[in-house]
């Protein structure tokens, strides 16, 4: 059985346009259990990515991850119990972006959230986007 990391990394090939709104199922407010960020570094040298989740109470601690050239890694953020995310912040070099969440919802009380953070990707420039919701462990 593939690990959660393998599933996340292999899901990067799926068209993101077909996935928009995957988490906005009911428009209900639910708490986030885990946030996984798939970081793609397509630059020719290693880069340090800084990421932070913002919940209703404020921005959580920033996490840094150095990703080697032309590779991808997964960073997990464990929000506090009952947290509701409002935005995700990412930066690498001089590039900074905030991805705001619109009415995240789930039929369950708690859900897991997954994001892509691309740097010099061959299809896109730099961007942060939401990945499909995968089942929490």
C-alpha cells in the first residue's frame, strides 16, 4: 500500500482546474486536522521555502524547508485542535504569495487540507494552489 507521501506526490500530475472547489462541498465550517504542502522546486539550485498557515486566531509559526534543485518534498503543518484555516502564506527567495481559502467545508467534522507550492514549474511560474482533499489517516 502506498504511503500518504507517495499518494500526495503522485497526485501532482492531476489537472488543478478540474479540482477547484473540492473542499467546498457544503460550504459548512469545519476544523482542519492536518495541512500537507507539496513543494516543487524546479529551479537549477536548491531553494529554501518558508510556509505558514493562518487560522482565525492568527498566523501559526513559519516553517522552513530547503528543497534541492528539480525535486519536490512534502511539509506537514499540524494546526491546533479545532482550528479553521483562513489563508496560507508561502515565500521562496523574493517571491511571496498568500492563498486565501473561501468557505472551506466538509461533510465531516474535521478534514485534511493539501496544497501545492510551485517554484519555476515547467507549466506554471510561481504559484500556490489547493490540491484535492484526500482521506485523513
